[in-house]
C-alpha cells in the first residue's frame, strides 16, 4: 500500500465502516480473517456501531487508500486510567497483506498511549483461532490467561449447535522497558 490517510471516525462514517467490518469478518472472500462459518449474523450493524462510538473515551481509527476508499479500521477505548481496549479491527480483504493492518494497529497503539494515557492495551480473540493469537503475538501481544465467554445468543452456528467461542485476552505493554546495551 503506497499512501494511507489515517484519521478518526465520525458518526457520518458509520455507513462505510459497517460494510467494511462485515465483509472482513463475515464475507465469503475475506480469507483467513473470516468468521463467516462460525456465526449466522453480521458482525455489527449501524445501530450497534453508533452505540460503540457513543461510549465515552472511545475512538475509531480509519485508514483510507489514495482513492478515498475505506480500507481499514480499529476501535480504541479507554477502560482504566492506564489501560485501553482494542477491537473491531478490520482490513478490506482486497488490501490485506499490504501494510494496512500494521498501519492501523500502530496508530491505535499511539492513540491509546498519547490520547488515553494507556500503558497497556488489551484485546480479545476467538479461542478457536490460534492463527490470530500467533498473528498478534508477532506484534507484541501476549495471552494473559484470562478467558471471556460470548453470550449464548451470539455463539449459535448456522447448524444451531452451540460452538466453543471463548475469547482469549491478549495484552501489549505500550511502554516496554528499554533494554540496557
């Protein structure tokens, strides 16, 4: 990806954010990020997105390609005086592997530290997705050992069977101690 424009989302961006997230998480062509075979509903809708963005100390970073196309996003929320939460991370499948995700993730981490004063950032990933734990591990996120469960109404597959959808909590220190030379 040549040049990305990164900025904060506004309420008027919701109609473009939601389709990006739905395509990245539930689309047939969304590749390794797809959860479409696990869930029967869209990841988020406009009402839910508005509710997310309305929570105090919550921002969403947007990444636009040179032609103005929304190609990535990531939500960041202050959850404690020294801690932030990162979620709703999505990259348009047509742009995956081109540095969009790395750019959004870096900006989210910068925002968490500079704007929210966070020393650490946490996120959750689906337990049945070890490739996600590995992906984020390469970016400095480590499992905390904490497991969170999704509500039962969320974890029904299309077959109607309850799936194991525990969420592993990962964390990254935003101010790692410098290593003595």
